[in-house]
């Protein structure tokens, strides 16, 4: 699809100039050409017309460029554009000049024909595996979309990239063995439930890991290992008060240590 678009060149660039253009209902644009780069003033309505077309950004733009009293002719494609994140208004457009005798590489959407595939009628599920294809062709041969017909497909059948019908001059660059559309077999409720309830191989019921022994258990083991300890004697409970004699001995020891530190 082609569009005739009128644009103007501009000398001034920068954020201030861009804001001024937008207040005037225009947007700034750039034309990346065959060896030259032109700053443009563009009508956003022309760009929106292109974006809303069947070909979208793959459309050809026949530019009429007003420059210094002259009217230049260029053929370009919409390479990129910028939208306001809040209002959705167009803010900027990048155009790329193309030569009609040189191939270009673009992405073309895949369209599936209407009608119920044989596999779907049998209970299968239609899967649209690839939404677009990467193709190479001359600018004038770029299709709006590439059509595939899955109506003859049965369950577990599909159409690969190498099986997609193409017009002469168009080459698909994607892996030829990739699946574009396919019919998947349905999953019964019993099988789905079994898959969800089955524990993966190598995994069992998780057991709590013993990180360390409790204080009471450690105390019991130490008491049992102490010299003179009677077999089966229970260790004192955690937090229980120490015997009075031990407490006095500890107090005397601490007092001696404190005196020694003072002398030092």
C-alpha cells in the first residue's frame, strides 16, 4: 500500500523547536536517506493514516518535500515513531528512504483464513505459533499480510515456514522448520488432573532437617559423659539454678580476676 505525503524541511532543531511545532499542530520528523539526512516538519494526521492502514508501517510513502522553493521526490517507509505515554498523541516520526530496485527486510503479520480446521472439528485446538514472518523483497512487493490456510489440518498436524505459499520475489528469512500454525490434541480432564497431582520424579515428601541439638539434649549428653556420673542420671533442666557451692566458687573466682585486672 502506498500513500502520498507532503512534508517540509526545517533548519532549526532542538526541544524548543519541537514544542513550537506541536503547538502549531505539526510534529518534527527525520528522513534518513541514501547518504543524506533531512529534518522535516510532518502533519501527524498523515502518519496516523499510515499506522491505521492494513500495511501499517510497511506502507510506502511517496514523499513530496518542499525545500528552498523546490519540490523533492523521495520514497520512504515509517521506521519509528514516538507517542505521548498519557495522551497517545504523536510526538515524532522517523522515516527511512528506500530504493525501489533494492530489497528490504521487514516483518509481515500472518493471517489465518476463516473456516474450521478438520482437527478442530475433532476436538483439537488451533495454535497460532507465529504471528509474523521476517521476509525480504523489493519495497513494491511487500504484502499487507501472509495468509495460511489450516482448514485441511488434522490433530497433530501443522504448517511449517517452508510450506507457506508465497508470491514470486518474496523470501522468508525465518527457520524453515518452525511451525506457523498447528492443531494440538485435546487434554482430557482426567489426564490434566493426573498431571497436576503427579509428584515429579526424584522428589518425595520433604522431611524436616535437624539443624542442631536442643540445649536440654546437649546438657543431658554432657552430664552423662562427666566423670563419676551415674548411668541414667538426668541432667539439670535448662535455666535451673546452680548449686550454692558452685555459685560461691564462681563469685570468688570473679573477685580474684577483678583484683588481678586492677593491679595490672
